[in-house]
C-alpha cells in the first residue's frame, strides 16, 4: 500500500447523507459523495495486511486492496479497471450491498473496517463521468444463441458475460421494464432507477437484446425457447414469499412487503398513475413483520408516505451492539444494524411472535396481537411464550417481510420439467440443471440471498454455459 500507516492517521468516517427532514420529502438517493481528498484518506486506511480477508468476504472476489491503492495514488482509471475485472455492476453493489467484505476486513479486528463500499461506488461513478465505462463488444463472435430468462442482477450478469464471450444473447423479462429486483423491489432512495436504466442501455448499445413484457411459460413456451436457442439460463429469482398463516390473515390490510415496495416503485416511474388506496399508508398505523433489509425498506417507504406510526417487529432476540464471543471475526457480525430508514423513525421490537390479525366487522385490519417469547434452542428454532406478555398493537396496514421460500414452479420450471432440490429450488450440478442445455443462477438455484451473490452466480453460470457450448460444438 502507498501509506502503510494510513489506518493510524485516519479514522473511518460515515457516509454523507442528506438531512432526514429533507430526504423524507422525496424518493431520490440521498447519499452524497465525499470530497476527493477524503477518498484518498479513506483508501489509505487499507493496510498492508498480508492476507486480505476481504477477498474471502466478497462473493465476487473483488481485488479490494488493489483498487484502494489506486485510489490512494489518485489513479482512478486504474482503480476502475481493477474493479471491473471482477464486478460487472459496481454501481449496484456500491449502493445496496451490505458489504460482507467490510465485515472481513483485517482492520476490523481491533478498529473500524475500511470504507470499501463507498469507495467502490465513487470509482464507478467517476468512470461513467469520464467516459471510461463504455459498451463492451466481443473480439470474436460465435454462432451460438443463448436465452436468459429474468433481468435481475443474476440475469444481467450472465447476459453481460455471455455476450462478451461472443454469443448472441436475448434477455426475457416478464415485467414492463428490465431490471428485475433492482428496478421493482429496491426503493429508489437506495438505488435510483436511472442507474439501472443507464446500465441496461449500455448493454443494449453493446448488442444484448432485451424483450420485456413476455413471461416465459405463458407468453413464450419452454419448447419455443428450446427451438430458438442453443442454451437457456434461468435467472427467475426466489419469488414465492413466505406467508404467515394465522388467524385474520385474510383481512383487508395485510400485504406482502414486495407488493408494497413494487407498487411504490411503479408509481414513481410513472408505470402507475397513483398509489392504490390499499397500499397507501398516509396517516395509517403500520406494522412491518420481519427485521431484515426488506422490512427496513418498508419502513423507509412508509416514512415517505407519511404514515402515522411505524412499528417493526422481529421474532429473534435483539442483537448485541458488538460481536459476541461465539461470533468472531471474520464471520458476518450478528450485531444490531440501524439503517438509514430506521434513523428516519420507527419503533423496533424484538422477541415478538405475531399471534393473530384483528379486524372490524367490515373485514378491515385494525390491529394485531403479539406475545413475548424466550428462545430455548435457537439452533432447533424452539422458543416459549412469556405468560401474560400478550399485547395489541394498533395496525391499519401490516407488511410481511419474512423472506421467500423458493422459486416459482408454475410456468417455465414445470414446462422444462426440471428437478428441484429439497428446498424447492432448481437442482443443478455446476449451474447445469437436470436438462443439459438449461442452466440456472441466482436465487432460483441457491435460495434467497444478496445482490452481490446473484451477480457472482450469473458470472459463474455464464462460464458453465460457455464450456457447454464449446463441448457441444466439438
């Protein structure tokens, strides 16, 4: 590293955000760039650690010390080329990745980790500003055609890599616009849809074809895909949400979290003219069930819609503020995470079990009953209810943010007659399904996960498809 004492000279600084009262008035991104000299200082904190465990933490294997060193030396173009050698879409991961690389940073042993994610975001934005990020055209074209089903992060990564390998690539998306989860599931204040559109436009300029508004298995059959393409890559995600089948589930006002988030995104983009009364929480009492990132996104969206109150509840115990002894570095730290959405306002409660939804005579949700629990065996998911701890939380809108169970089976998966694993995902051997010419990548193969994992999956699946096509040709 350029400055081996950088981590002694400079402390980690927080990201710069727009003031809460201002950002609650819009849905735009509110994270600001630092001054250029601060990037130099923060990059200098990347120490000469010998064995960079950040490589282990990052599913993409980003060469983090290398691009940090380039930033420290003010060679942003070199930093860009280093970053792009392993990551197709740094503009996505630099905004919405929970940064497992930072959790594995060696400096994090006894100090605060390097600001890897924010530096990554700036590198790619500088590259776009300077015109370094351009459409990539393959040096040599093949005669093979590949269909990619799904345009989320896994599908985009697979398509990008396959096209650079010289294959003709057509991406199918059932929604009106390409982008999948990136466009429809993640709020605009975390990831601007202009950023997503910018990347897709770049891929189209290179020569990747996008066909939207077409659902494979319905508008286009699996047989038709087989007749048109030499290989098919399914990147359809884990889209079947986990339900909460308790008393009152049918009440008007209980919704899946993704239904709420997708609807708001469509209104912002103009795909829908206005919010549906069913998904408008203005002046309402909101309860978000589930303490993860999707739940936090519901909190941030509810704040911008001006909910009367927001409560987020979680079944698990409240995490500690620092690593527990049984959760050592470089494991992912199971500690309390206060997101920007939580900072904007919400009541958070832990160790709460939802017993039933309560409604009025018209079938409208008015509240939910919860009870405190004590965990007896977390490994076996066993707990006991605390006697006398039942409470009623006033609630007009409840959002289920408790994850997804598996990929959608009806449609293309059924038509291809693919073998599934014990969890209901597509069973693969090195990304190849039970049908040799059909591959899978992302959440539909490995289960619900992170965007950075989806990109890594798409890249690896592309390599598997390329190897298959070469073998078939031979």
